[in-house]
C-alpha cells in the first residue's frame, strides 16, 4: 500500500511539473482582437476602417434591363437604324450593370473631408446589326471595339470627387442641377427636358449654408461632355445634309461654364433657381464638308464668340395626399446658346431622324437637328456672327409629361 501511495504521488508530481513547463511557453497576455466598429456620425452603413479614424460606407446596386423597340436602358428609337425602323435594327436590347460606390468621411481641422467614387461594371448589346454602321456586322458579330463580345464588357466611371469646407473638386453633379436631375423615379436619363449631369461632370464648386434650409452654390463646369451640342457653319456646301443634320464646327473649349443656384429646402419641399453662362465659340470660316480643317482654315478667320446661357426654376412639393412618400417635382428651363439644358442627353448632339415603315418604302420622315448656334461667314470668307439658338421646356418629372416648343 505504501508503495502504491509513493507511485501515485510521484505521478502527480510529474504531471504538475509538465503543466508548469507548458504554461511557461504561453504569452503572459493575449493581444486583444480589434473588431470592426460602427460609425454612427454620418448615418447608417458607415464603419471605421480598422486602425484609423476614417469612416467608410460601401454601396451600389445590380440592375438588369431589357428595352423593346429602343436603345439600352430605355433610350427612345429616335435615330440611326432604330429610328429608321428597318430590318437592321435589333428588336430588343439588354443591359446588365453592377455599380460599386465607396464613400469615406474623415474629421479634420478643416471640417469633415469626404471622398466618393462610383464605378459601373457593364455589359450590353447596342441595338443594331447594320454592316454599314459603327456598331457591328452581320458576319463578324458585335464590335470588339465596344467590348460587347462574349466575355467582354467595360467599366464606366460615374462620380469621383473630394469635398471639404464647402468645396467640391472632381467629377460630380453640377451646381446647376436639381436633386432629382435626369432620373425622376425611373432608370432613364434620356428624358427630354431640363438639365442632366447624372453621371458627373468635372467641376469646382462652393456651397454656403445661410440657415433655415437656405443655401447658395457657385461653380465652374467643364462644358465639353454634358453642355455642348453643335455649331453649324452654314457657309459649307451641304452644311445641313438631307437628314436635317450636319457636322459640328465647335471650337475648342476656351472657358468653363459658370453656374450657380439658390435653394430653399424645407419640410414642405424644395424651391430652386439656377443659372448658367456658356461660351459658344466656332472654329473657322473655311472648313471642309465634314467641318474638318483644311489648308485655308487658319487664314480664313472665324466668327465672333458669344456667351449664351440658361435659367431653370424647380419646385418639389412633399407629403401630397395621394400616399405616404408621394411628391410632385416640376422644373422649367429656358436656354439660349446652351441647348443641352433643355434637351439633356449624354450624346454629343441629340439629333433626331425617325421614319415610318411600309412594304415599298418610307411614307414619311421626320428630322430634327439641335445646335447651340449657327453662323454664316461674310464676303471673302470674313466676318460672320455666331447666332445662339433658343429653346424652352417644361417638365413634370414624376409622370414624365413633356411640353417642348423650339423657338
């Protein structure tokens, strides 16, 4: 019995010694796990980037749409093979898109610094198989230059901007815009009427808050993408072709568009007045039939440049009795020499060519050219004045009713 007790005590001592040796190998204090912390300073969805004081929010959407008898994402059939309604057009076109947005906020001595960027990963076919067109070919398929081949697609940049102390720098919506610009409760940016920069325009702007929901914003916009249509040189033979359109003789961008707005934002809704100044400048008096320069262009002179512009009034009425969250949005625009503010599309110059169809030919055809200005060079290729064009539009945004009257 005594032998068994000695054996058991000896075994216990051995186990204690082994346990002490293993404990000596462990760290004295385990490092704390750093969990992701919620950031409630800037609204729902933000969290702190680990190890920093910067809050970040990831967002976006995925959208698939199919348009019958039109272009991608609801573009009307108003030009090209779609407008001609011939057998080269595709009867339907589909688009798939995923948007990814990254929004960061950092508190600094200048106030909150915000950065925002959104990219769209997109694939779609383009609505025509005309071998004479730029889209594709019946024999070779869709154009690889447009990345609409199998396994293709592209990434488009919508917004990229920095904000702090009231300033915005980068690709963002114009200071001229309304909060609902271009997308009144739908997915269509082809609405005829009012201003659109719903994918952003390079700009610099400053916003001042005056209290009680009153604010003022001024800015400088790059005009080359969203804010220019065309300038026609009427001295070119066949300047306006049989289809009612011509080649643009716009000169290079000389000055940014000067924009501004005053906005009142209250519980009942919103009221806004916006203004824009846009410089219309042509290239030369002597140009080729396609408005391209020739060996006489630089010595032929050019018309005088002129400032055009536009004004817009916008009204939103909230909490109307038809239902919770219902509202009415209305804006009225007038433009002279800045036609994109009344026909706001992402195309360089939204011209129209629409036909009726029959078994033996076209029974009727309608053409429409949109320009910022036209000019006619004077005697011996000198003189000439840019004549800005006028436009007026009234848009009821939610129900998408449109009254447009060219002047």
